[in-house]
């Protein structure tokens, strides 16, 4: 029993040493991804574009509501309301899909920039700053400049 415990303890010590040696070769960077995204000119332009599209949709909706109210009969109102509801849903879905597609492209661009900058600086790992209590080189400012 003592011999097994001794062998197990030796194995743990050797594994810990190997892990420490492997970690010595690692260069770790940390990044505040939210700060990079919020300062990105691409993201800000996309938000502005989305806001404009939503304002246009709101204007269209008000026009449609006025058009429905102009109808003399309830049947006419119901028919037009159904038409406009379908159109509204289609427009809203199209806007959301377009936004999502552009957002994914921006996300990929930012991720690619982070990876390229990290590789250029010799980092082997980049971790979100929110999950790191201590350690790592903060590359947030460098990435913010590169992402613009």
C-alpha cells in the first residue's frame, strides 16, 4: 500500500513538473472584448444603420395604420390589416437577418484581427479579461487601434 501511494505521489509530482515546464513556454494575453467591440467603428456604423432602418420601419408602420383607419368597412380594415401585418413581419425579419449577417462578419473580422495581432506578438493564447483574475499581458488597446 505504501509503495502504491509512493508511486502515485511520484507520478503526480512529475506530472506537475511537466505541466509547469509546458506552461513556461506559453505567452498569455488578455483582452477586454466588450471594450474592443464597443469602440469599433464598424459596430457603431452598424448600430446607426440599424437605428435608421428601425425608424424607417416605424414611419412605414404609422402610414400603414393611417391607411387602415381610412377604410370605411370593418372587412376592408381587416383585409388591409392582414396585408400590412404580413408585410411588416417580412420587413422586420429582413432587417434582423441583414443585421445578424453584418454582425457576424464584424465579429469574424475582430476575431481575425485579435488572432493576427496575438500571433505577430508571439502570444500562444488569448483569454477574455473577464475570466482572468491575475496575469497575462493586456492587449486591449492595441486591438482597439487595429480594429478601427
